[in-house]
């Protein structure tokens, strides 16, 4: 049997069973497409996870307060609720711990933020000037918080793209705009919260 005869018999068999042949081809196409789609999704997820880890920092150490202890058999409020971490702890780490590149303190909470009739509820972090280097934060426009802002207790804020889209009209440059965080007026794009006694976390690299 020659190669020509093999092709003729194959074509004849496929032609005689058109439905079965079509379903077989469809199954092959769907199977290959599914494998390609799953590999693409997996690669995309891996890239996203890698980007998230890199943005956090592989050499980042975070110190948070423990759980608030209640008298008797009260329900624990959860990790991070204790008011035991103060700015002096961050200063001690920066000055007394060896091989520390930078330290930033943080106070975090959710607040209602408004600007020119628009509003959004978002997380607000009070941080120091080293926060950008510790968390690998890049600024698209304007400047990050400076030591001068902190020393002068300037009411300035750095806002992210999601908050900017929620608060600002399309095409509006957020740099220099006035936003209102709860009861405090701040000028974007920098932010210094009022002085607080207890910290939410201390981040170290």
C-alpha cells in the first residue's frame, strides 16, 4: 500500500463519518485551546504574585502590636489592636539595631475622604518620609512626604490612582488639590496625619 492509498482511505473514512470526524476535530481544538488558556492564566497569575512580592520587598520586616487583652473572659480584639507600639520603638530600632537600611512608622485606619462634592471611603496611612523607600513606592506626579512636612506638621497627602479617580473629575490634575479626610483638610499629593501616640506598625528594611 502506497502513501497515496493511505491518504485516499483516510479521506474516504473521514468523509463517510462527517459528524464523528467533526466532533473529534472540535474536541482536539477545544483541548489545545484549554491548555493554552490555562498556561496563559498561570503565567499571568505568577507574574502578578511576583510583582506583589517585589512591591512589598523581600527584605521587609514588619513589627505590629499584639492583641488587646481584656479583663476576664472577654473576646480578643485580634492581632494589632493593642496600643503598645509607639514612635520611640521605631526610633530605637533605627538607632540601635545593626544593618537596618530604613525604618518607617505607620498609623492606619479607614476614613471618609471628600473633595469638591465627591467622596470615598478608603484606607488612610500616616507614615514617615522613609515609607516610599521601605515599600518601594513610586510617585507618578508630585512629591512624597518630606522630613520638613513632618517637622512642620503640614496637612498634605499622597493619594493613589483609585482614590484620585474616585475624588477627581476626569482630566483633573490631583497635585495641589484640596481633599478632606474625616475632619482634617489636606493638600494633595502629600499627607501627614495629626500627631498620635500609638502606632499600627513599624516597617524595617
